[in-house]
C-alpha cells in the first residue's frame, strides 16, 4: 500500500493560506453579504435555512395548534409563546418577552416539497462539491421535527442525500473509474491498493449488498426527478475519470461507530469504537473507517439502507423512532488523471440527534444517558459557533473555541474554519408543548447565521513537507529554490563566495572525497559538541529546577507553620471568648434566680413572728385538749356557748378543738378500715402460702420416697451383678473340671426354655436367702 499526497492543479495559493497557522483570523466580518477579499478569497455568513413541519393527526387532536409559529415572509418568522410555556410564565413575571422574531436565509413552510428544498438549499453546495470544493450540511432541531426526513426522505419523497448522489452520478456520466485501486486515505490523501487489497474491498462491498434486500433499485422511478445540470460535464477530450467513495458512521454517547461494519448485524458482539485522529496538518479524520466504492445510485442507496439498520434509535414519548446519535454520511469524489489522483472533494451530510428535555420525552436509564450526551455535544457546538461569532466582532477579545471538547466539532473544525462551505437546515414543529425547546433552537440558529466564513478562491491542497525559513516564508516555490530567501535564511559564515564555488567546480574526485571526509569528521565533532552542550544545559536546568523546588518547599513549609500558629492563636482566642460568654451567662442566670426568689428582710422578720405566734397558739390548744379530753359533746358545747355568752372565746376554742377531733376521728376510722383490708389480704396471702407449703412438703416426700426406691433398685442391680459374676466363675471352674462331659442332645426349643427359666429359679432362691437373712 502506497500513499499519495495530492498536488491539485487549482491550489497554487494554498500554501500561503495554510502558513497563517491561526484559523480564527479567517473570520473578519459579520456582514451578511458575500464579498470579495484580496487574493481571490470570498467571505459570507453561514447559510441557515428553516423548515417547518406540518401537524400530524394526533397533534391536531391533542390541540397542539395554538398559532405558535407565524411565517411573515420568505426570510422572517415569528414565535408567539403559548399559555403554560416557561417563556410565557417568565414574560408574565416581567422577565423576557413572549414574542420573538427571527430571520433566515430562506424559510420553507409545511407545504414545500423535497425537490424545492434541494434546489433552494443544497444545489449550490453540490456544484461546489463537483468543482473540487468541500461542503458540509447538517440538520438541527428538536426531537420529532423532521430532520431525518429532510436528509434522507422516503422512497417516494427522497431527501437531500439521495438527490446529491443522483446529481453526482449524472455529472460523472461515462467518466466513472471502475477500478478500486485508488482509495481515500486520512483526510485529504489517497492511497494505492494492491490486488489483494482490492479483493478485500470487493468482498466487503459484496457482503454489505448481500444483507440488503432489493428495495432501493427503482429510486429514480419512485420519486427522484432528473436534476438540472449543476455544472458542465467532463468533455470527451478530457481524460479525467472520477471515483466515488462513501462512508457512514455515527457518534453515539461521544463514541464513534462505523455503520458499515458487517459484524454489526450480529447483536451478540459488542461494537468497537473508532478513534478520531489528526493527520498532522490540522485535519481530523476517523481512523479505520470503512469506505465503500459505489458505481451506481442503487449501490449508494443500499449502503445507506445498510447503515440505517445499524444506527442507534429508540422510542420516546415524543417520537416512536428517535435517533439517539449523530449520523454522518460522507461522500468523497476522487478526480483521476492518468491513474493519479489530482483532486479530492468531500461532501458530509450530518443528521444531528434532536435536542430534548427528559421530563417531556420521559427518558430514563440508558435513554437518559443518551439524552445527556446528545445535549452536551449540541451545547459544545453552540459554544463553538458563539466563540466564532464573538471573535469576528470588532472590539471583542479573541476567546478560546472549544472544538476539541466534542467529537462532532472536532471532526468538522476544518470546515468551520474555512476549508469548505457549511450550511445548516433548522427543523422545527409547530406544537405548543415543545415551544420552549423550539425557541432555544431558533436562538441557536440566530448565532450560527452571524458566523462568517472566509472561503479561498481555490481549494486547499494537502500539506506536503515544506521547507520554510525563519520568517515563515517557503524556500521552495513551484519546485525551484528561491536564492534570495535562501541567502536570508543562511548566515554569513554559511554562505560560499564565488571563488570557493569556482574551485569546487574544478575539484577532482580525490579532492571531493577528502572534502567529504573532512566535512563528515567536522559534522561528528559538531554533533558531539552539541550533545555535550545539551547535557550540560540539561544538568544546569535540572539543578536550577531542584533548587527552585527546594526553596519553594521551604517557603511553603514556613507558610504552613505560620498558618498553623495563627490558627492556634485564633482558636485560643475563640475558646477564651466562649469561656467568658459561658461565665457571663451563668452569672446572669444565677442573678435572675436570686431576683425571682428574693424577699425583703422586714417581711421575712414579720413572717417569722407570725409563725412563732401560731406555734404558741397551737401549743396552748394542745394543752387545752389534753386537759379537757375527748369527753365534751357538741350539744353541751353549743349550750355552753348559748348560756354563757361572756365566755365566747373559750367556746370558740372548744368548737375548733372539737372540729379538729372529729377530723382526727374520721382519719382514724379510715385508717382502721384500710388496716382491716390489709389484714384480710394478709390472711389470704398467709393461707395461700400455707397451702403451697403443704403441697411442697408432699412433693418433697414423694421425691424422697422415689429416691429411696431408686437407691434400692440400684443396690439390687449391684447384688445381681455380683451373683452373675460368681456364677460365671463357678461355671468356668466346672467347665475346667469336666471338659469332656457330654450333654444330652436336646432340641432348640428345649434349650431356649431352660435358658429362660433358669434365671427365674435363681432369683427365687436369692429372694429366699434374703428373707432368711434379714
């Protein structure tokens, strides 16, 4: 495999254009008109189109038609916030407005056809693509707004992509290069393929076509009209041929996946993501992306159909088949002259996933993660466009453009920075439920419309290795060495005078060999000297850096100690403040308690005197009661009180004593009753205790009897064991004395009967012995 760097015949001034190095300097105006710049370059604002989707039957039945979108003319649209939307609530609070007006390059209403949209939007870009320029078209909008329908369409109503492919094949005509040995490489290069690699490409193409049904053959008859001539076709005298290669991939959860991999059809295997790399010239490309060489429109349609089967899609509340990824279909047209690629042009059509709010689409789990990644990539795209617009505004400080924060913006950074013409189709629906999301999309498109692109008059050639001087100018122009630039680049010691040049021209071969040898030795000595000097510089820098690190570490340690001391001092002060506050609080609380319980001294003395007098009266009354006793009756007291009025005080005292006695008597009666109840309870408890005690005694006696009987049984068992042992010993002796004693033959039952009855006899004899010897 060999790689070819393109040498475009139309790219003579591109080297100077690419030496600027700062892509942001290409945006210098915000004018909406197309203007010419010095050097043949032109600038224009990004073309942004608006397409309004018609209502569906379900949306009309749900009363979504609330006149939210009003098309005033072909370039102006008005949004009116419906009731219940967040924008209307904010406007009612005095924040923002409920009526918004936006302008676009062109607005297409619900009645516009696919062919009309192609003629008005992409036709000029397709012509540029066929002329060798790069182009980018991406559709943007909320979910369920018709983005995929605009890009791909249906078999009866083909979208922009099939029409671009049809126009390309019409332009190529009979100048199609049918070999597969020239294939796109990196971003702007091509490579030669050997026969084995060509076979691999053909087999991969056949595998893709084998898995696709014959559904897309009659595309032209099913809705693709013959496009008008976009540009002049190659003449017969022109020997140029064209090869068309396509690729289809998606960006899903910030990972790039190839949609043309045959292994994707087996769901058991996990898809492998691809890397986005840089070719060294500021152009990003997808590494290991599969490119398919298509020869007819039917083959291109099969490739598109195969990729759509592998694309990530899922059902949400707003869309039953919502795209969950950004899909990019890229077309590369190779112009070939005498088996050499002289020009490559690229047309990318990007179908962006719809921005959505999770509370409306009812997404959760994996769908929620997808929605977060989609919204994040679209947010970064908006940041890039805003930064580009701000950098073009006069008086604004150039800001950082976050192209590399997302795979989407990283891939199309070169196009946004002038290496191609970009345009955008904004798709919206007229539903009142998605008004807030539609308003956000319109604000995004307003920013994109203000971005100015500087397009060079001639396409950019790929960056080949180029020798440049100190001032950044190339030393080689059109293959010829520039002597003036070379003299400015070389120092005086390096320049050769005329005499040296004359001597060199007359030198012999030996002199030339000696000169080469001396120069070689000088070169080696210079390299050694440079190496030693580099090592010394590195050592010095290392020592200086180490010293600086040690000083900074010491300074930081001192700062830490000072901070520690200051914090300790602050902590001690805080503790002292808390202690003083607690002491003050305790003192105040004690003082408040003293104030609540404080009694003046005079009142305290008076109260003590009263207490003493009362004690004396009580003692006198107790003496009277003890003398009088409890014999006085109430009637006699009453009579004495009535018959002897002159003794009123004594009678009153007696009445008080009687009342006290009655109270005491009632108390005594009550206590006697309680004592009786307690005695009754005590008696019942005593009786119960006695009953339980008797039962316990009975149980103890029973257990004692059982224990005695058990001991007797155990003693009997011991005696039986002893007798059995003595019998065994006697039996052994008898067997030893008469070993030849023959026993009469008896039956089995007789032997068993004797064995059973013999213990009983012995037991009866033992019981007789026991009774005889008590």
